[in-house]
C-alpha cells in the first residue's frame, strides 16, 4: 500500500510550504436517538431477563358475556341458561435474534499516530448505529404485520411460515388527498386508532400510548402549512401545544422530537432510518418512498433489548492493540396490524400479494445480496 506524505497534501502558498496540525477535537457523527419509545410507540415491560432467544407474552382473552332480560322468552329465567365459560389465553412472542456484534480491532500503532481516542470514538459510533437499528427494526416489524395482514397473510414472527388468514384485515391506510394536508392525514390516522380492534380486546387504543413518525418532507409540509395559517409567528409553539412543557425545543438531529399533533407526540425520522427499514424488510432501495409516516399505538408492538453486556474489550489476537467485542441483541414483534396506520403520499400498492412473499424482518447483514 502506497504511503502519502506531506509533500502531496501540505498547504503550499506563494512558494512556501506551510505547517498543518491535527486538531485534538473530533468532528463527531450525528445519530438520531431512539424515537420509537417505550410507552409511546412500543412496549418493553414484558421481561428484564433477555438472555434468551424469545420472550413469550400471554393475553387473557375477554369472554363474551352479553346482557339478557329477565322474563324474556329467550334466556329469561332467574338463572342464565347459557353454558359456563372457561378462561382462554393467546400467546405472543418477541424473538431477540437481531444482533450487532461485529468485532473492531484497534492496533496500538494506529492509536499512537493519531491524537484522538479511537476506542472511545468507536464506542460512541456504535451507540448511534444501535439506536438507528432499533428505530428501523421497530418500524419494519409494524409495517410487516400490517402489510401482511391486509393482504390476508400472517407470520407469528420473522422465522415462522406465512399462514393464510380467514379474513384479511381491512386496510386502515391513509393517503394524502389531492387537496388535503398531512395534518389531515395524521388526524385521520388517529381516528383509525380510535376505532380499536375488538379481536384484540381493544375498544379504542389509549391516547397516551400513541406516536407519530414522519419523514422530513412531511415535517416541511406541515410547517409550511402552519406558517400560512399563523404567519410564521409561534409555529413551533403551535405544534408543541399540549406537549410535556412549553419550553421543549424540537431536536430533530438528536431526539427527532417535533411536538404534538392531535395529542400525539410527533417525531421526524431521517431518510437513513427509512432506508434501513427497507433493508430490514428485504425491499429494494426506494420501495417505500411513498410511505411518508406511520401513526402507531405502543400497545400493539412488543420490543426487547438484550444489552446486558454491551461492549467487551480484549487484547487484539493479531498483535498489540485491543479488540472491541460489541454484543447488542434486540427484537421487535408487532402483534396487532390495526395498531399501525401507514400514511402515504399517493396511492400505494401493497408489496404483499401471496404467502410466498410475505414480509419478514431480518438484519441487513443476514440478507442475501442481490
């Protein structure tokens, strides 16, 4: 490998070679934090013991117990004539099989020649990449469940075979109307969550467990519309109204938080997150460009993070240096297709059309190249 020394890259002005120094400060990479938060977009309360392949969650099904009228011709006796009922449960699983664990070698020779802490920088970058993957895998699990069920197919988890449903879930998709706004779409999506899902024992999805995840293009459209209404004065204050506090500031580059619309927190996920969603679902780049947001209820999605042993460092086996051994395992499963309301910029064709191509979630590094 050729070595490039100062005669090529050193500053040269008016026939004089000038000095260049390396700054001890590092230009940091910026990663968005976890936007799909427990208690809002997902639920993480099911288990603290994550040293397993799967967590099983049980739901006790509500039993039908309709009112009757005493004295009526049908079932009007002093005692109810219907047979006794027996409790029943339904099992849900959260597989914890996605992992970020590629080792990183830092040679001592390399560390000696630069003025920054390579190990600390790699750990910081890893944390950001993990956050990005957690956001993406959560959205991917939600979309897979919704798209599959709308097409009439289901996968209990990413490794299960797709099974045909007796009845496809009615589409709860929201599409931007020609004369509509994205705020209209968000409000309409919230109304879908108000409808609940009686098959899952939910009359209406709780308001305090909802979240809105949108693309940057939607944020721009929403703000332009508000500027038109409010003349550019207090636009973010209007968006934040009803938020945690009036002093909260939007922090798109870190938390993704914008404010609240229709009593739901709104987060702006960068396009790199949406691209990773496509990768988790095995889609080609740009396949979800017309999907501009999702409005979700955390009660329908379970997530588990196995971060018990995040990073271990050992002597590098290749020579003097250290080897960082990350161990981040995580998994996300959406159990309720109606808890996810996708928003589209225009008419969208469901990518799921048969059981053979039902969507499933799998880390990019385990997807076949193609």
